[in-house]
C-alpha cells in the first residue's frame, strides 16, 4: 500500500500508524531541523544515523554510508538488540527533487554488499523511490520524502549475518534516467520509534 499526501505537515503519529499497516509513506515535509522525522516533536523518536547529502543520482548505483547519531547505538545491530517489541526502525529519505521526471524508479537496498548485483527478492531490498511528485521543488522549499519500515528487513539480515558494521543505503536506478532529470536526495535518516 502506498499513501500519497500533499499537505504541509506529516506528524510522527501518522508515520507510525501508516507504517504499522505496512505502508510506504510518501509526502511533502515541512521539517525544521536535523533529527526530525517530521515537523512534530515526538519524545519516543530516536535518531540512529544520518547522511546529509545532497547527492545527485545518476545512471548507476550510489552507496551511502550513514553516520551514527549517538555513541550508545553505533550500529544497526545494536539498535535491533535494544529494540522494544512496540518499536520500529524507519529509513526516511528526504528532500527529493528533480528538474524533470527521471522516467525510472530507484530501488533502495540496506547494507547491500559492495559490487553486488541485486536480484529480484533480494533480502537487502527496502523499497522503491520515484521522483514524479518532486519535479520542480526548489531548494528553498521542503522536498518530498519516503519513509520505509525496515524493521523486518534489518532483523532478517541480522539473523543471516548480513548486516555490516556501518549501515549503508544503496540506490539503484531501474533503467537509464532522463539526461536532464537531475534527481537529487537531500537527506537520509535512520530512526527508531
């Protein structure tokens, strides 16, 4: 299920409700500062790792290493070990924008080994991004975001000893993006809620 929202604010509770129903949440964000899944403050939310970008996506895979946000949970394995039954881990990709529609989807993978060619049903698969609703978003405006509940994926990778010591997110285009698309990611966050 995919939920699209064009309002200005997504609250953290909406993220939690949608994710608990197996949704990939896509919308426009008006966040105001690092460390927030949304503009609403939520004391039950904890930033685990981030990658401040921006990074321009091209014709090939891009692997980004996330920097730990705290000294107590420096790895995704440590965060999973400390995860309470009611908590989930989310991968939030923010501030997507493009000059024109890329004409392709971008597949997202967690801790994909360097040089690996992802296959259908790859255990590292997180989900898929598109830039169709983020064309023409200016740098001064908040961009679109996607939020993926990666709890199950991360637990499965951990059970098979496939989590790395540093969390990486790999973005792979499904084909050749349009030459003038200039698809950009502004920020990636790993949060526990």
